[in-house]
């Protein structure tokens, strides 16, 4: 790399013409015109963040990786490793959509749960119940929205719920249907009251 004293600039490593300071890009100890600072393979314009130099050649990182690949050095190392082993890089590449079993995937939680069978099923709607929406009643897990009286549909809470045979009732409906004067809806353990 020589600095000629005449003409006020260096020679462009690509086109051999004089490069003046205002239009100069330096790379690997050589000077280039901005329009000449392009990938030797795909001709894409380069800058200091996208260039990969190999001796007297300059490439974009993609073409450099293709040409010098995993056996080369520098940027090619990473590019080769990422494309050749996508399954072992799940932690490094959480955006890898080829790994539906990745624990970071929230795109379809019900499919995730069905596959691994680690959630409760709501007795009312039969769908999976997750911890954030779970209400316990009658020894089972229910969705908050399904935690209602079977007969009148009123929303229930732990203080207003009563249960019978695995179903939920509000105290009013329970008293009407299963109270001392009720018929017990065919439950053999309840003797019908005769007046």
C-alpha cells in the first residue's frame, strides 16, 4: 500500500483510479471508492459492518461464508456452523420454527399440552386448564369461565360453590334440587321425602 505524492489520493484497489479522501473507504490497508466497495461475488454494496476480506478480495459475509465455509476462517466459521446443525442450536436460535417442541414456543399452548399431557382437563368444556386460569372445585380443575352453576349458569366462587357427583351448583340451586325436600335427582343414596 503506497501513498502516491501526486494527485492527492491513493489508488482504488478495485478500479486502479485515484481515490480522494472524501470518497475513500479503507479496508485491510487498502483504499476503495465508495461505488467500488462491493462484494466480488454478488456485487452488493458493502460497508464496515458487512465486509469480509480475504487477502486482496472483498466479499459480503454471505458470499464469504459460501466460498470459504466452515473450513475457512473468520466469518465463514459461524455461517457454516449455523446452517449445518440447526437442531442443536435451539437455545441460540429461539426463532427456529422447525422446533415445535421448544419450551419457548407459546404459539399454540393447547397443542403443546395435548402432546405432553401435563395439564388438567376442565370437566365442563374438556379443554386443557393451565395454572393461570385454574379454579379447583369438586376435586377437579376448572377454567374460571367454566366455574358456573350447572343449572342457572351463575358464576361461582369458592365461597358460593357446592358440588354433587362431580358437578358444580350455586347454593340456591343445590338447596332447591338436593335440599331436604328435593327429590335428589335419582341419587340412590337420598331417600325421597314424603309429605
